[in-house]
C-alpha cells in the first residue's frame, strides 16, 4: 500500500516585484525521498525551500502537509541574535526531554555548545544550526547549504548521518561529492521551471546538457521557420492578400512563441592572466613552527612549492590552514624557521571572509575604487589584465545586471559576493593565486568554469577548500593538517590522499568510485616526507647540495640554466602546436614521427635542466646560510 506523501505543493505561483519566480508549480515529496535541489545562483532554490517549509506564502496554490508530519528546516543564515551561546540556539528547536539529541549531534559535528554566538565563526554557526534541526527528529528535512563552512570531517559525519536515516530530505548544496553520495532524485530549477528526475545528482549534468541541447535544437528550428515565413510575407503577400491573412497570423504566433523562450543565463566570462613569470622556486618553508595561545599550528614544517603547482590545504576548522597560508605568502612570520619567497612574485588573494570588499559601498565602487585595478581620475573604468574596461561591461562579464551595480555589496548573496571577489582578483595579472575557501556559495556551473580557468592558468595556486570534488579536479598536491602541529603532504587531490592513507595503513580513508590517480608533476615535499609524483633529483645533484659554495663552473652553469630552460619551454610549445594538427600524421607521417621524437627529447632535457637548477640553487643557498 502506497504511503501518504510528506508534503505536496499544488499549482504554486509566486512573484517578487512583478517578476514571476514560479508559476503552476506542483510537486510531491514522499517518505524516504532523498532529493537534490539544484540550479544557478538566484534561480529560486532557497525561495522554493522556504515555500516547502511554510515560511513564504505563495500568491496562488496550496501547500499540504498531513496531520502528524513534522518538517525540519535549516536556512543558510539563521538569526541567532536572541541567544547567548550556540548551545542555547541548538536546544531551542527540539521538544522537552530531547536535549540528548542536541548533545549527540554536537559530539558528531564537534562544536562547543558554550561558544558565544557573538564570537562564533561561520563554521561553528553552521554546526549549531545542523545540531538543532537534526535533534528535532523531523519526518522531512529541508537543508539549505548544510555543508557551507564545514570542514571535510564534519561533512563526512553529516553524510554518514543522512545516509543512515530513513527520514526524507531535500538538499541544496553545490558539493558534488555530498550530493552524489546521498541523493536518489533531482529537482532542477531553471528559469522558473522546476523539473524532476528520479535519479540522483550523479546523473544531473548529463540530463541538464541533454535538455539544453534539445532546447537549442527547437529554438533553431523555430528561428528557421520564422525567417522562411517572414521572407514569404515580404515576397508573396501581394498576390493573394485576402487568402493569406491566416498565414500572417500564424507568423505572428511563431514570433510570440519565440518571445516566450527565456534565454539561459550565460557563463561568467572568467579569465586569469599570468603576470611576469616567477622564479622556478616559488616558496620554500624551512623548519617553520607556529603557536597561537599555546596551540601548535605547525611544528618543524618544511615545504617547497615550484612554479605551476596547485597545492591544497585541508584539515579540520581551527587546525590553522589560513594561518599556514599566510605564513607561506609572507603575510605573517613563523615563530621559528623561515620562509623564502621566489623572485618576481605577483600575488592575488581571495579571502574566505570577503574582508577586502566594502559592504557599504556599491559593486561599482568596490571595483573602481580598488587601487590595484581602478584607473586614477576615471570613476567608470578599471584596468583588466592590462587593458582599460568600462566597469559596467566588466561586471556584466560576471553576470551582474545594471540594477545591481549601484547597490551596496551587503545586499548580495554569498554566491554574488564570491563572483565579485573573483572579478577583482582576475582583473590583475598574477603568478601566485591564493584562494581561501573559494568554493563556498558558488553554483555548480561557476565552479566548473573556475576549474577550467585554473587549469589554463600558468601561475602557481595555493588554496584552502573543503570541496572534495574540487580538490580532486584541481590539486596536484594536498597538505593535510591534522591538528597538534602535524602537517603532511600527499601527491594529488583528496581521493589520492585517501588512497595513500589506506595503503600506508592509516585511518580515515573513505571509499570513492572513480578516484583519480596521483597527478603527474606534483613536486611538493613537506613535514619530512616527500609527496613527489615526478622523478627525484639525481643522486649526484643531491650530494652536491651541501655547504661549501659553488665552483666557478657551477656558478656559470647556474647563470646559464634559466635561459636554457626558457629556450626548451619555447621549443616544446612550438612542437606541441605542430603536433596539435589532427591531419599531420596522415599528411606527413615522417614529420609527425620526427616532431614526436624531438618533443620527447626536449621534455626530458627540460626536466633534467630544472632538476640541475634546483640542485645548484640549493647548494648556493646552503653555502649562503653557512657563511651567514
């Protein structure tokens, strides 16, 4: 016998300021449903969740919840101002005698109930909100961005908790790994239309692309019909004017149908341009240690980051990831040890708290008033990667419309603030990009684009993120901060770290289908162990890296090597361009074979030259330290 639904929406219509958000929306949530609610930022996901929770009254339609069914709702930014501590807020939701549920959730999520609301971080607030809604033990959970600001440990705990429950739930999240693991059906909001598919998020992107392809085909067919009918209207109407009025009315109907087609929101026009090429060695941390308030952040930590590396820092909230990031970029100093920054560094920073944005100033003012990109004396232009651009045109590249440009930043959503931050840092040339939790609040399409942009960026990237899928797609090395001053480097992204942890007999590995292989070219070492996925320096070079100074021949060689490396890189680029010709093998097989052989030889020569340069540079630095 079929069970009664937990919630039903029938013929819902809702508009804000005359613009319809939904019209004729109907949907049913059944017991045990596990639903991903997805869509672009601003598409109405949070609004729909509030309608489902009964917090927004629609203009038309009915919301029906059977008697005895309880609905738990967690909003993105809950108001905790009436409570002194996080524990007070969390305990206000469950009924009498259910305090043990709050304590159980607090233990699993690892938040301290006695933390004052006034000083709580975003992650601590999110944990308290989750503890409150989970402790209510509702029949249906509506969770709006539950993973934002959570570290990976807390996300995995929540994933296990929801995976074990029989409670139905609807999730808004941009965390692919989280949605893929938990959901069995998908609600997709796109330009006011809500579509449902009885498959989990893993199938969403292929479904979305098929729908869009069918839509494009239908639009093109309609456009061709309109053009053909319009030609007839000009050329053939005079012959049988009276009989053809019906055809003219049909043409107008086609045009009216075309006007009702809402064009999809485009992708943000993101691009990164590398500044002057940095030195081969970007950052070297040598035996650094740092303690705050008696709490060790890192102890005797060493790390080398080379040009082109993508290094991710992961670990529990409060482990010190942002602090280590600031030490590596020279913003703060270690208590002991030292950090040596490479030459010609141009650093661009995306901070997790968006502190560089003035909340009271408009989007326009935040761009034009930024001394790094604003043009002195021109309040309407900014320099974008060396070229002047009008502020309005540049903001449109990042999907802001004209009505938003003069509004204060404080009214923007989290995703919009993240896009504005990206607009600022992408306007300036850089060769070291520092991204502190860039994935919070970004929708899936914008995350995809950010990943593509980072893949094409020829500089170096340091990043902090809790998005496992993003780490797998971007990182070439991962530094895991485990607390207590322990930090260890692993080759590759999150799944690679998990695989290496399992192989080494460590705890904490999680199963994941399709785990990526360690990324080639990850040349980072830290915490006393190597995370190199490239070949190690020759033994002879390693032996030479001891105090004693360089010989005359070695000094001369050290000066020559940068030019030789640049020449080899240029030759490799030309050969790669030649081999990119898909017809070359068929047209000139001998030339293809020769070019392939030359490319392999130059790649090997480049690798050897880089390793030789590193060995000589280390020897020179060791001698300088010894002399000092």
